[in-house]
C-alpha cells in the first residue's frame, strides 16, 4: 500500500493535473521522503562508525609509539 502526501496531491490537482497523475506524483514524493529519512539514519550510523574507528586508531597508534619509545 502506497502512501501519499495530501497537500502535494491538492497542489497538483489545483495546478490542473489529472487525478491519476496527481496521485502518482504525491505517492512518488512520499516514497522519496521515506528513502531520504532512511538515508539520514544510515549516514548517522556511518558517522558513529567512522568516529569510533578514528578514536580506536589514534589509541592504537599512541600505544605503539609508547611501546617503541620505552623499548629504545
């Protein structure tokens, strides 16, 4: 079942579009908004992963430098 945005449907109807075309366009826009919301969540997850990886890499690099400095 597809969802649609009523305001977009009314706007297309007032602009003179056919019922079928206005309904299809409003449904397509709703699908795009859902996809964008999903992508925003994915980007947020990727930011957390990159931040954790950076912190972990800096910690490992610091420990390696410390071990090499004490061995010398």
